C-alpha cells in the first residue's frame, strides 16, 4: 500500500511540474488581453508580443516582476507575473516566440 501511494504522489508531482512549465497552458491567462498568438495590443497600450524575441519576452516578464520594466500597464502586469518562476517565464517566452 505504501509503495502504491508513494508512486501516486511522485507521479502527481511530476505531472504537476510538467504542466507548470507548459508554455501553452500558462499562456492561456495572457490570451484574453494579448490574443491567441500574441497579436493584439493589450488594452490598447502594450507592444505586440508575438514580434518580440524570446529573450526580450523573458527580460520583460522578469522586469515586470521586479518593477524595472513597463509602461502604463506596469502595475497590472506585475500582478499577472508575480507567481511565475524562471522555468515558467522561459516556457511562456518560448511559446510566444515560436
């Protein structure tokens, strides 16, 4: 019984980690403002993010987290990306830039 339970917990943990770094899944919360492929000017104020490089997106998301990046939507975006870890930021950036 212990072996089965441990296997289930490990499997669940691996599934959660894989999902947690799935750029397409993470991007779903961004799509309502930025568009399905990053083609929209979010709230009429942002850059079109699909035209940004992966490194530019990473720099922007990290900058929103630490408050060193952004224009009119800086406060809004800080809240949107606050909980992302480095792996999640990279996954989102890869998804948008592809």
